[in-house]
C-alpha cells in the first residue's frame, strides 16, 4: 500500500494547529495520542505526543531548542543515530497501515531533513503544507505567551519560513495564509485537493458544521493588516511575504543574506561559549530555593563564611518576621475589640432610629388627619360664603335695605 504523509511546516502561532485540526476533521490520521489543549491553545495543538517528545529529544541532543535563533541545519549531521532509529520506529508504529496521515510540529522547520531521510527510506510519499501568518501578529502572540521580544519573534518567523521553503522545494507543497484558512475554508480545502488529490473536499462537506465551529473567527486573537505589517517590519520580511505570494526566486536571495548575517555573528568562539554556558544554566535552574543554595554552598570548602553569613542573615530575618507577626496579632486583637464596641454602638443607634421612625410615622399620620379635617372645614366656609354672597346680591335684600337702616335707628 502506497502511503502519503502530509508534513505541516510553519512557525509557532501561525495557524499550524488550526490547519491540522481541519485535516483531522477530514479524516487525516494524526496518531494514537495527541497533546492536550492548554490555555494558550484551547482548541488543541493536534500534535502527536510521541513525535513531539522525540523532536524535543533531538533538539536537546544538538544543544538546541525550538526558539534557537542560531540553529543551523548542518548541526543535524551530528545527531545521535539512536534517535533517528527511535523516530523511525515511532513513525512505523503510529502510522502503520494508514494510507494518508499527517505530522505537525513547528520544530519540523528545523528537523525536516531528518524526516525526509526516514520517510524516503520507508518509501512514503511526502506532501508539504506551510501555513503562514502576519509576522507582527505572531510577535504579539509570542510576547503574550513567552515574553519574547519583537525582534526575536520576527527573526524566528523568518527562520521558520525560510527553512520550510528551502527544505520543501522538491516536493508537492502549498502555502496557506492563516486569514484565508479562517475566512475562506472551503476554498482552501479545494486548493489542497487540487494540489494533492486527496479527496479532502468531500470529507469537508460531510463535516462542514463541525469544521465551521472549530475554525471560528475568534480563533485568531490578533488581526493586523499586511499593509500595516509592511510598515513595521524590515525589508527582508517584506521580501519574504512577496516571495511566498509570487512564488519567486527572491526567497533564495533573502535566505542567503539572512543566514550570511547569522554566520557573521555566530562564529566558532561564540558557539564554544554558548556550549559552556548551558551546564551553568541548568545548575542555576536547579537552585530553586534558599535552602538548596545553602546546601550547595556547604559543599564548597571555600564558601563556609558565606554560608554562615547567609544563615545568620536568614535567622535575623526570621526573628524580625516573628516580632512583626506578634505586633500584627496584638493590633488585630485591639481592632477586634474596637470593632465589637462599634458594633454595639451601631446596634443601639439602629434601635433608636427605628423608634424615631415609628414616632415620625405617627406624627405624619396625625398631620394627615388634621389636613383632612381642615380641608372639610374649608369646604364648609366656602359654601357659607357662597350662600351669603347670593343673599347680598338678591332683590329682596336690596328692597329691604331702607327698612334695615330705619330699624337700626330705632334701636
């Protein structure tokens, strides 16, 4: 049975997980056990655990790591053959009897020559997908996750793209923009089918709803236009982006220039110094607490005075801390008593306020009743005034006015 391996190359935070998740939902096999999702990639990495583990071991064997800005493909010539055999065994075991399978790990940008040799020996056909993303967005994402500087992230982006493009020149390959993967998924799957003839589009249609939920726009946390990126990045990165789009030979020129600069600053003396520093870094990481530092110093006959001084300082610091704790505890007791007293005062005040409210309500009720009575009396007065006015204005009152005057005189 002829087997096909899809190798997903590309920089970290560039849509490699999203693309490989899409392949998985189109029934492309990824292996028996995948890495668990994490906070920085909640929908999953879609990376085979055994593959990632062996890749890390390979880089460690080369005194390197995934963000090594000085990595050189020639270093792979010194790789332990046992690791190569182990990787071959993992591929045979994980993907045996699988007609189409995929391997994704951003470390493949460094390690492609190792995989190329093994897959060729196994007569497995290789097809390459290289997702890429706006380098400024990648830098923002790496800063949030790893606190990398923009300059380091941009160089890692260049390094990953240039290695991936160079290694994959002689194979069927396709570059996939992360934005298009999210926004034009159907068209991307059609392009993959046209390039690789793997009948992925029908599988996409069968799982379209699931895929659309997976590739939601919020999957991409940073959105910066390429025009904006071109204003902020060096000319080399601009040329790389143009080279990807136009599939031109200018990528070869950029790659040669970038890595010639790298060799200028990465000569043998620096390599030696870095190799000497690595064991020191490991020892520093191992010294996690003051106690372990003290134990390490005790083993040194030349550092007894430093040990004693450190212990004395630590003892004094503990005594000061104990006194501080006692003072704080005394203050806490005083504060508790004061709070209890304030609580009692608050309770009494609350009781008096309640009584005052009852009294005020009673007064309000009395005033309301008086106002009602006053209103009724005012109505009566108004009625009497109206009656009197009628009498004064009547004809009988006017006719008898002279008689009333005589009557008053007679009185």
